[in-house]
C-alpha cells in the first residue's frame, strides 16, 4: 500500500498537483463532522484550537505536516492508543479528514 501511495504521489507531482490540491479533493465539512464524532475525545479539532503536542491539535498538525503526511498518520498511526479508523473508514472519508485538517493551516 505504501508503495502505491508513493507512486501516486510521484504521478501527482509530475502532473503539477500540490499537496494542497490533493487535500482539496476531500469534503472539508464532512471531515470536520468525522473529526467531531471520532477524534475530539483526544484531539482539539477546532480551527484555531489549542496548540498542543500530546496529542497534537489538528491546527498544529496542519502547520507541521503535509497532506501526504497527515494521510499516512491516519492510515498508519504511530502510537498504539490511536484507533485504527482506517479499518472501517472508507477511502473518501480519509480524503475528507485530510482536507479538513489541511484547511486549518490557513
């Protein structure tokens, strides 16, 4: 799966699409709804939320991670406490989450 993501990233880069354009493919409103339902118990998911590290607020994630990195952390969490939502989230929902988180950088 990782190799396919890397390959797709290379194809998109060659096509001139930035990470921001990739994140724009998701539905920001749906991403926020998903975040408010599943992520808010640990993360601050609001725009302009508290800038914390453990666990990071979505605003902090947006500033320090690219959309590709955000997607990778959703698909493959780096700590055991984060639920593996990808086991039951469909691909479009991941696009929505990435789009919402990336939108918080502005």
